[in-house]
C-alpha cells in the first residue's frame, strides 16, 4: 500500500463520517446499506402500512348486511324525501352527533361553496352528497345506478379517527388513531328504524334497547352489551365506556380498558361482533353462560363466515395501527417548567412510574390490575375475562381529555385523577406537586 500523507488521514476520516451520516439519516443512504433481504422487509412493511391505512379508513368487512340490510340505518339517513324514512339526517345533524368530514375527499367546488356558506347544511340532500364523495369519516354509503342510497357500512375510523377542524368544526384533515370523543354512537344507532334484531339478541324490547343507547352519550360505546346484556351499572349509570385512542400501541401488551387481548384480538373481535362484518373469530372464553350469557347463547366465541372478509386484512391493519405514533402536545399547551418538576414527582414521590413505565407508559408485560389495587369498583373489570383493569398508556393523553378519565370518565380532570391516587396510596402530595404532576401528564 502507498504511504498515506499526513493530510490525507483526516480527509478520509471526514469522508467516512459523511458516509455513516448519510447511511443513518436519509432513506436513500439507508437503502443502499441494506441487504436484499433487509430491503424486502422494509418494502413489505411500507406496503403493509399503506394497505392497513386503506383498511382502517375504508373497509367495511361486509358489515352493510347489518347496518343497512338489517337495522336499515341508511333509510333514516336519506329520509322519506329520497326513499327512506323520517326527515333524514342533515350535515348539521351529522356533525352534532360527532360525525366528521374528510376535507381531502371533497371536490374543490364543494370546499369553495362550504367556505362561502352556499351549501345548506340543514338539507339531508347534502349529507348524501358527502357520502357519495366518500367524505364522511368511518361511514360508507352504497348507491344504486339511480343515485339512491341502498345500504351503508362503517369502518374502524368511525370511532378511532377525528379531523383537525382545518376548514370548520368537524371538517378537516383526518387524524387516524385519535379517539372521537364527540361521536354519539348510541344516538346514531338510535336513528335506525328497525332494532328488532338487537332486541331479539338481548331478549328484550326495542324500547329497552333505545333507552340503553340513549344513555351512552358522546364519546362512549359499550362493547360488552352484546355479550352480557348489561346496559346499566348497579348505580343506574350507563355501562358504556369511553372510546380509547388507537395510537401509541407499539410495545403495549393489552389494548383495551380491561385487557381483553392484543391489537389483533380486538380487531377481530370488533370487526366480527361489533361492526358485524363477515369473518372468523374464536374466543372460547365467551362460552361462559354466567359471565357472557348473550355471547354463549349465540356462540359468539365461534364465528365463521364464508367468504371471510376480515381475517386476510388483520395483518396489514395491525401493522398500520402499530405505526400510528402518539402525537406530541402542541407548543404552549403545558407549563414546561412545571412539567419538569412534575416528572420528578411522577418518577419519585407519586410512584407513577412503577406502573407507567416509559416510553410506553404502561407495564412491559402483563399490564393488568385488580379494582382493589387501583381503588375503584370492579363492575367493568368483571365484564372481561381476566376481571382486571389495564394500566392505560399515557402518551398523547392531551388528545382525549374530553369526556373525563378512566374507562368510564368518572374523573372529570387530570387533577381529579391525581387526587384519587394521592388518597388511595396515601402519597401526601402537596398542591404544588399535584399541579406539577398534571403539567407533566399533559406533556407526555
């Protein structure tokens, strides 16, 4: 080898550092450093994210058979003037019950007319226009050749997406994974003219079903109603729970308030039993006639439909959901100095980090606790197989403050949550420490 001159050594080092920097920072440099097998993994992951996003936003899994054909919700949406029943659902009514509109799906002419106030938002005809544009988040209308709404279905995005209100309230760019705490699912289902199938399933009357649905309120849904038939808690309050976010789930073991299972379990559960799609679902825990009388009677733990429109889509849907990171809090939404002090309280005196382990802010592993451990009643826990509550991940907490905290919103504010744990664990937190802790929770 030729002898290196004294000045060539630092030049070579600089070139090596530049190459390392390029390989670690940019996609192009990273791709060049990958083997053929590594590149395939990366390409497969990208493809799965794209497919999963499409499924999350637009796939009904064939649930039109329930929402349209069985309970005929589409007839209430279009109204008697367009071949349905009743007055119809106007855009203002749809927005009032928490439905959202994807501004990116709207034709430019419609956006211009919305901005100028030239669209009558009290006319159900314009709801049909939005449905034809596939702009209603989480809802798909199926129209016949004459432009008449013949059926409808719903998607994952109905409950687990919202919009940024960039055009106006309820109309903006999609925010997938965010809990739609404005969505009044019970009120929407109550619009359906025929709930006899639900009443027969529960062994009750349509009037009773509508009473249960009316009690849910905004941002709540009762996934266990069709399993155990319990519409209300022993204290008379609704048994519905808050819609949780579907972001920040990577690395988190259990994904529901009461730990039913992983993302894949819950996706299959919801797609088959709640959305009423056509697929396969297996969970023999639902065979228990004491804990799950409705599910056991109807064999909900052993569902198999042909064709299966759900199972082939679960892998990509899983990848997409795990790819949705929790959003960072906006600048100015918390006191940074107080949050820094609150972090010390969180990790020290308040002992929060014992369960809410960074960076997932839940326990790595089996993240469930008894009602006694966290100092609340066990009603909702007892509706799940393990009869426990999950340690909720805290990232992005600022996005779902509406409706309260815990599974049922029993604590109106984060300060109320802190007070609860301060009393339950005898922490002896000062008011200043509590305020700082709340600011830290807002900052995560």
